[in-house]
């Protein structure tokens, strides 16, 4: 499920990741920011490629804006990745976190979500289990009944 959400709605998955890491930020704020810069940029790139009548200088300007927004998104999500690594004391990858998001953005978002889900038990307080012991049992002693010890004695 995480893979499909990360592939088709990475803005939603990123929003939930940020909300889990920083409780004071609602998930819709980073989701909207991500949607504008990443998904909006991809939609703009597809629209630019689909309409062949766009002036080449305008296409170049649109391309520069897309690269700028992609790098800004990589920096923003990379900073989030660094704070995730600090919170859970994770080892750094060989690449810079911003570079990971710029090159493998969808995979990085899914990896962060899985990592936080694995560490979720560390942060969630669970209610203690209450176990009631069975009631105390007592053996009833019969004073007048002997267990047969006198029947086995022989008189000499």
C-alpha cells in the first residue's frame, strides 16, 4: 500500500511523514507544498512537451523553472530526511539526503515512511495490560476423616 501511495500520491505520503515527525505541522501543509512543486512541475513539463507551438525560449525558461523547483523540493525534503535521521539515530547514507531526494524521490519517501512505521512503537505510549490472577483456592480439611492410616495397623 505504501508503494502505491508513494508512486501515485507522493504528496500525501510526504505530508503524513512530516506530520508524524513534527506533530505541530498538519499533513496538508507539506502535502500542498509538495504537490505544487513536484506534481505541478511534472504536469507543466508534460503540458509543455505536448504543445509543440510553444516558443523555444519560453520552453527553456519553463525548463529552468522546473529544475529550480525540483532542486528546491529536493532541499526541503532532504532537510526533513536529515531530521528523521537525527531523531531515530540512523546512519547516514553515502549520498547527501538532498541528493537522495533529487535522484530517487519516490523511493526516498517510501523508505522514510517505512522507517518511521518501524520506529512507531518507540514513540507511541501503550496502555499497560491488566492481568487479574485467579481467585485464591483453599483446601477444605475434614477433621473427623482419617485417610486410612489406622486401618492398615495390625494389633499384635
